[in-house]
């Protein structure tokens, strides 16, 4: 999923320290960046739960429905005025929109006492069936994955990992109508502390959906209100396509805003189809990562060396904020990283490369709380831009490794300086043989 819808889960997968202060400042920035939304409360669940279809609207039944309808109508009128889309077309398309109580439940934060569990979260994605599907996906799409890797520097294994984590290669792309999801969350978000900012985010994504679908249906803001039926049908199909419970679409689970900003036509047919076209999905994931700072040939993360002497520093530096404020050399000096990780010739990165400490809390076999720490690099943060969750980004990295990704730099080693003897030999080898003398 893209960068936009992650705020409800930041508190669950990032360290809680500093998050409350961070939310307000990054809310707007997340809009155009996120691809999708991490699942609610899934850090402790072995599988998705079945939504309770008997849930009632939490904020007032018919009154809430009426308020949602009024707010939606006002938004449609505004979009019609500012974007030149006939109001009648918008009203007709949204006449049957529904307020989804199931979706409202699914975006709720975890219950009091909820504990993050990296081990359980990881286990849902890095498991034999998904790995097998990932290897098959790579084999089936190897030529194009290789081509995209050459063009963008984003490894095919990382692209395959993201699509596998998101939808198991198209097996689970969501079952809610996207216009209903976004209408519900835009105007009837659950009563949570961040409700206002969340509704603003979803209102923007609803607008992005309308603009995306209008363009895909051949709409033009300068046309008259008499819309050909074929365009109306295409507009309706786009608005009613299925999505996740947060409005993410297709194989890579892009939000509408991310489709408009980052999606790419990979198969060259003139249409971006993230639901059916694997080349389009592959090219779009690569473009998203590249535009969000992916560094070709560089690793994603490094394991740390934890000792009694550096434990306090590790915990202090793991502030939960997605901001690389330190360098690899700083961590080497603190004994957190081995010196080889600051050397490009040994699979590391430049010693002054930016980095941060990632904390991955889990519950061990004895039921006790523990934390695993890794050092995240700039490529780690580019994945965080796809889905603002440390659990998500680390799962993508480790799933990619299970698919064959080598988490190290690919800078070629410098050849040894030749000796005078080897230089002389090399000259002899390259000299053309002399022609035999004529008798």
C-alpha cells in the first residue's frame, strides 16, 4: 500500500515515543506518498479476522447517514465547480454510495493493552506458501523484472517481495467498493484522537479517486454535461472497483493519489492497469521506490552487534521516528555495527551514509517482551514511504532475502595493483603473434 494511509498503524508498529508529536506535522505529507495501509491489529493475529457484519454505526444511525450524505454532496459540488466535472455525473455515480460499518471497525486502533509482536507479524508473510508463490512470480516475470532492475536499480526480488506482501500476487486485493470505503472514511471516520486529520486525508483520496476515474473514462473538464453512456459506464466501473478496507487498489495496493502520481504503464498498451497487468504493477512499484530515495546497489538494513556496553545507546537511539539522523560511522564508533558495514568493498555502505536504529518488539516463547534491533539504511526508509511501518519494511526486506535478494552493496571490488611481472605478462598476452618469415 502507498504512503498515505499509514497513520492509524504508526502507533502500533513504530515505537510509541515521539509519535504523538509527529502525527500532526506529517499528516499532509503522507497524502501523496503512501501506497497502501497496513492491516489493523495484525501484528498479533495469525490470519485476518472475518469482519462482524452486525456492527452498527457507532455515531448515530440515520443521523450519521444523513450527515455523511450531506457532506459528500457538498464535496461533489465543490469538485464539480473546481474541476469542471458535470455535477449530474458525480451525483449519479455516488447515488448508491454506502456507509460501511465494517470498514469503520477495521481502521480502529488496537484495544487497550495491545502489544506489538514482530515475530507474529513476520510469520504471516515469510512462510513457505508465500515464498513458493514469490519464486513462481519471479520465474514467470523474470525478463521484465530484470529489465526494470536495469532501468531503475530496484532489485526484482524487492519488487516481487512488496507485491507478495501486499496481495500474494493478486490473490487478495480486497473486496470493498473503493468509493464506499473512501466516502465512509472521509466523512464518518471512527471517533479517535486523530479523526480530523484522518478524515482530511481520506477526503483528499476520494477526490483523487474521482479525478483518476474521470480521466480513465475519457472525461474532460471542458466537455458538456451530456456524457456518453460508455464514459458513464467506465466511470462507474472505476469508482466501484474493489479495494482494501483503506481504499488501496490492485496488485501493489496503491492509493488513488499514488496511482495518479507514481503508477506507470509497464506493458506499453497505453493504459495503467494495476489489477491485471503484472508489468504495470512491477514498473509502478519500482518507480515509487526510486522516486522515494531508493539507492541502487545498496543494502536495506544491517544486523547490529548488541553488548552490555552498547545496550543503553541502542535503546536511546531507537526513538521510533522515521528519520535517519545518524551515520553508519557513528554506529561503528559506538560498537553497534561491525566496521565492515562501513566499507563498500565488504558489502557495506559509505561510512557517512545516513542510518537509524529500528526497534522490532516481540513476545518470546516464554511470553515475555523482547525487542530485536537492526540498523535501517536509506533503502529501508524508501520502503517505509510505501507503508509507514517498521514491521512492514523489515518484512519486505526479509521476504526479499527469502526470494534471493542479497542484502549487501554490489559495488565491484577494486582489482589488486598489478606487479611489474604481471604487467609484463599482460603485455605479452595482448601482443599479436608475429607472422612467420617467408623461406
